[in-house]
């Protein structure tokens, strides 16, 4: 119990710290924070009005309180480019991002398990080399460059995939919106043409986005599996007559998976950062592309909300993972207490 | 068949020892690290003397010459304003690599110092530093840099500051735990009993001990900084036009990828890729050589 409470308190402290940092950089240090929110075209009168409303003449703690209570009440400001509140805007863009990120995650996870298992179950020189090479490639290639090269190769030269025009080709009628994820919506509507078209549009961005996560995951899981392989309890299990595969799947894998799970909070950070680039390049109508578009239009209220939101999501996920590994592994709980 | 001399045998048994031996193992220990060292050296030389040797101005406009494919006159072609992409590649590479180097060095200094202080002093100082690092780590690294650049104004140096801020905890947390591990060892206690002052203890006994970790992190942070700088440049928060920078060059090339002028974006990306990849290989090799306990299969 103490373990759970201490983790929750730690999470709250992290969010508090993050919000203070965000406040310092986005509110306190900018010479003119109202300009950041209203954009370069706002009239001096509007800027003055917002200055009063934001209370920039009041003390710093009061300003911080205003800033943070507004954020948690969900009033994240107004986008002057799109003419909508930031909350509406982000909510309308979220399903497309989730669709892309979930697919990328599934791809990364599938290939991680496949290659990590294949290369550690029986040592295989070629496959190990290939996996290591792919992992290195995934971890150190800039995703935006990879996206660009993949467009040149698959769309421009080979012409086997549709161009970067979002989730569907122009001629395809979008299915009725229920979840906002085109893949699921088209299936629900029974529209196979749209479904296939959506798949074709999804495959390139999803694979590109999955590569950094794959590189990170496969290295971690392989290292953990190789670590576990030398543990005496595996020898004992074999000695008791378990088959090689049973020893591996029942004893080695669960022990190696836990440390991998703990580090997977970083995956969310990678996905959030990666989706910003990938969505922009593939004109994917998600939150990441929205953020980049807002940066180039100096529509910073969207960017500010996105930064704090992802910090919150990141902290919450990390706390959840901590709690989960505490539930799965009593040693974690004992070590912390 | 030749006779093996005792000296040769000795060398075979302990192939590389001493300072230069370790350095040789770091840079040329495996075929991979040799290639990585070569690639990085080539890139460094190219961006250092290249701009002078090549002689073309990276920002001179020449609209009549726009969107030319790679040729002898323009090895990487020209962009939409007729600027020579190779000249921009060299100038942009110089900026990217220097900024990344500065980020890695200053993050090592600040983060390393904070980590050693936190580990060595402990108590309230340790707690305060720890909370501060937690606050930074609550942000996904790229988004912290975005927040800093949005708040302070877009540009290479604010971008570098944002990346630096995000990299400090990596050093600080690792060095703190390294320091904690040696702080209570007998030889430090002995030195203390002999009357050594704190500063001397840290300089003579703690810093040499944490150096391997610091070096491995340094390599990792350098590669990461190159990637992040390019990322911020791509979003439009890094170097502002007309300054050449790899990330913003990729963004400029984006709209021409599908119209056939792939060279505008692909070459600067190749620069980022080579720098980041080579650094990652070297960082792995460093971890293996400097800390044999950590092995990666």
C-alpha cells in the first residue's frame, strides 16, 4: 500500500514540477506572452485586454495559480487560425493520431517479439546481425528523413502506394464518423473499398513511425532475454524435465518482459515526437500535424496546450507502468518500500 | 612460420592497455566502430574546411538556376531559389554539429556537476536536485525543447538551450548513482581520514571513477542533439531562413519530394543520419570497452 501511495504522490509531484517549468518558459520568460496567444495580427487593444484578463500585473504565484487552474479546467485558449477553441480542435484531431500511433505500436511490438525471440531462442548469426542493424537504423534515423525517403521510393519511383494525402484518396467517400478512426469506421460501415484505401494510406506512415520504437524495444528485450538466459533457475527448470520451448516461454520471457515494460513509458514520448513529423509529411489530419501547422502560423495557444497535455499523459503513463510492475512483481514493491 | 617473440605474446594476451590502447579500441575496436569513426571524421573535416574549399555561398540566390538535378557544378543539385545544396549542406552541417557539440559539452558539465554534488553531498541538496530533474523528465524531450523555443523565440541557440535542458537529467541521474556507489568505499574513507579536503576527494577519487559513464553519455547526447536540432529545424523552431541548417533544409525539400526534385531534402537528411548513426555505434563501443560488465549481444 505504501508503495502505491508513494508512486501516486511522486506522479503528482512530477506534474506539478512540469507545470512550473511550463509556466516559466511559456508565461514568465517570454517578453510578451499575450502576443504568443493572440498571434502577430491581433490589435493592440486586444493585447491590452488580454493582458488585464491574464493578470500579468499581479504577483507570480497568483499568475501561476490562474495558469494552472485554467489548464486543468480544460480552457486551453482559442486558436485564431482555425477560429475554434483549442479543446475542440485537439479533440477533433485526436482519433486520427490515435489510429496511426496504435498501428505503429502494434507493428513495433510484433516485430520486436518476433525478432527478439528468434534471435535469442537459438543463436543465429545472420538474424542477430540483421536485428542489430535494424535496431541501430531505427534508433538513429531521423523519422522525418525516413518518411521523406520512403515517399520518394514507394510513391514517386515504384508508384505502388498512394501519395501523402491523409487518410483516404480524394475520390473515396469517407465512411460515416463513429469512432473517428477511418479504418474502424469503414469496417463498421461495411465499406471495403474505403477500408482498403485507408490501409494503403496507413501502411507507410505507420511503418515509418514504428521504426524508432522498434529499435528501442528490440534492443531492450534482447538484452534482457540474454541476461535472463544465464540465470540458474532456467537450468533448474530444464533439469526438472521441461522442454526447451516451455522453459523459454514460461520462465525466461516473463522475467525479461518486466524490465522492458518499465521502460516503455519512453515509447509514448517517442510516438508523440515522431507523430509530429510523420503526420506533417503524410498530411495526416492528426494532432501532430496540427501542432506543426500552428508553429508555422505562430498560433501558439495550440502548441502550449499540446506541450502541457503530453507532459501530463507522459507522467500518468509512467505512474501506471510503475504501479503495474509493482502488481506483477513483488520485488519492485519491496525495494521501493 | 615465424617465431613469436615474448613481447608479441604479451601484446596478444593484453591487446590494448594504457591510454592510447583504450582510445584505439574505442575508435577502431570493431569493423563497425572503424567505419563510424571514419564517417564522423570525414563529415567533420568536410564541414570544417569544406565551406572554404567549395567556395560557393550557401545563401546566394540564383532563380534562373533553380531546381537543378545533381551535376558536377552542383553535386547535390540546387533548391527552389537556385542555391547550391552542397554549399548549404556544408554550412548547415557546420552549424548542426557545432551546436550539438556545445549541447553535449555543456550538458555534461552542468549535469555531471549536479549529479556528483547530489551524490556526494546528499541530504536536502540531493532532494532539491532530484525534484528539479523530475520536473524536466516529466516532459517528453522534444516537447520540452518546443516549449523553450516557443517561449524564448525560435532559433538555433534557443533550440540548443531546450535540448540542453532536457539532456541534463541523463547525466545527473547516472553520475549521482555512480558517485553514491563509490562515496562510502574504504579508500575514500582512508583519504578522508588522512585529511583530504572535499574538493581533492572529488577531483582525485570521484571524477576518475565516473568518467567512463560521462564519456558514454557524452557520445549518446551528441547524437541525440544532432537528431533533435534537425527535428526542431524541421518544425520551424530551429534556425530561421535563410540560414542553412539540416533540419530546415529537409522541410524546404518536402514540397519537392513528389515532383521529382528529391535531392533538396534527401542529402541533408543523409548528413543527420550519418552523424547520428556513427555516434550511436561509437557510444555502444565505448560502453563495451569502458564498462565490460555491460554487454550487449
